[in-house]
């Protein structure tokens, strides 16, 4: 594993000498625009592990993506190697279908302390809830970014992340009531504490999420990638391309349904992913919105 190979993978050619917010943001944005958030391994007979070297080989050398435990672990390794002060945190993801946070701590994220300030750096959430910049860990402050306005709120030591989105224009009206489409303008994302976590804290969850019939990740095949002006996502056979703020306070959300034979080609052309094994797409109705 080496940093130069990682930087080539994400196309980053900037400074690696300065440990400042500008450099951190630049590396982070290159990462989320080159490395998809995806769970395709589950749906093509591969096992996802917590091993960092496995994630490195898969993402950097195999030009794949990964979910939070892979993406954020890899990003943390890179930042540590550059001299940043990083640690892991664990979050409970909000389930809009049940209007509650999941009882399992399933989301791994990175905290970076820089110049006496703490930031959340999370490259592993995907779709419209993927932050585009490190978020300062401060309660009650609106933090506008291209995807929308993010905000942390702290109550009795528990931190909550929520996001306010713009209005949406959906040209294909047959998708206007899709269960993939987020209906609320303000959406809870996850909650967490500042207790430092280790990768070992996620061992059970890593197995559960890719094997349980109750897991979102067994119910949907997901591949999402941030672009310079929005994001694209392939969920089952549904390809979504979102352009942020294409008109004043309006996002453009375009849906198309693919045929089986188009899925592999779309993964290559839209996400730069070539799978070694045959993907079996799936999109069982479950709480996952864009």
C-alpha cells in the first residue's frame, strides 16, 4: 500500500506537505468523485471484510468503490499518513421508513482535529446525503454546501446530523412518487457520540449488513458517485442523475430504468467500474432515498 498509488487512483496532484483545511478538502473531494459508494460485492458473490489491505486492493488497485467501512477506513489511513490527527467515530443511521435511528451502530466515519477545531470527514454515505466538504463539529450552525445545507445539533452529548435540500424537478413524472425519491425537505441523516471507535467495533455489523435479509444492503444493489455538479446512482435497475441547483433553489433529478444487459455497460461508463463476477441487481422496496 502506498500513498502515490492512492493519489493516482483519485487523480489528486495537489500538495501533500501542508496539513490544512484546504488540502484536506481537496483530497476529500477528489476521493468522493473518483471512488463510488457501493455495495456491489454483496450482489456478485464477494465478501466485504474490515481488512484495510483488502479495501486498498479492491478500491485502489481494483478500481472499485466501497461502503463506509472501506471508504472511510482507507481515507483515514491516507490522512494519517500525511500527518493529520484522525480517529474513528460510529453513527446510528436514520431510517425514514420507521422514523427512527437504527439500533445498530452501522456507520463508520472519521473525525479530524485541525488547528484546534474538530471536523467530521465522511466519504462513505453516498447519494444526496454525501457531504462535499469536511464539516466543522459545532452545534446549531448551518453549513451550506453544494448538495444542500447540513447541520449538526448536539443534545446531552449526542450529535445529530440533518440536511435541508432544495426543491426538486423530476422530468420523468412516472418517478415522481418513487420510493427512491426523498419527499421531505429536511431529513435526519444519523446520530453519533464522540466516543472513539476502532474498526473492531464494526465486526458484527460488517457481517450482519451483508447477510441479514433485514439489511438495506441485501435488499438493494447500490452504486453512487459524486460528480462536479451533483451525483449519479444506480440502485437495482434504476439510474438516477442529479444536478444540484440547476435553477435557482431547484435540483434536477433524472430517472431512467435500465434493461439487464445495460447494467454492466452503465457501471463501466458512468462509474468506471468493471466487476469480475456477475452482478445480480436487486431493488426490494426498502427505506433508501436519494
